[in-house]
C-alpha cells in the first residue's frame, strides 16, 4: 500500500449524491512541497521520516538528486 501524505477525503456530489474518495499519496506530491515539509522543524518526526523515505526513493530512481548529511 502506498504511503499517504494526509488522510483520504470523501467528496459527495450534491446533485447525484455519489461519493468519491480522494487519496493524497506521497508519491504524487511535487518535490518542492516535500522539501518544504521536510525542512520545517515543527512537523512530527514520524511524518518527516516518511517524507525522507520518499525523497530517498526518488533519488534511487533518478527522479531527484538530494544529498542528506
């Protein structure tokens, strides 16, 4: 199962009353947003580690060139 960035949202169409679930996966976030989130120090450590894992995954695939100290 892919890692989620935030909780899934259920959207209901008012006309048809159909429900659609919108997921917010880590792999669909832009690199800029992930870096901004990772560099903020007031975010919870568990979520920062998830973001770091995604950045490492992208570096291994060649999608990003990031070096951690």
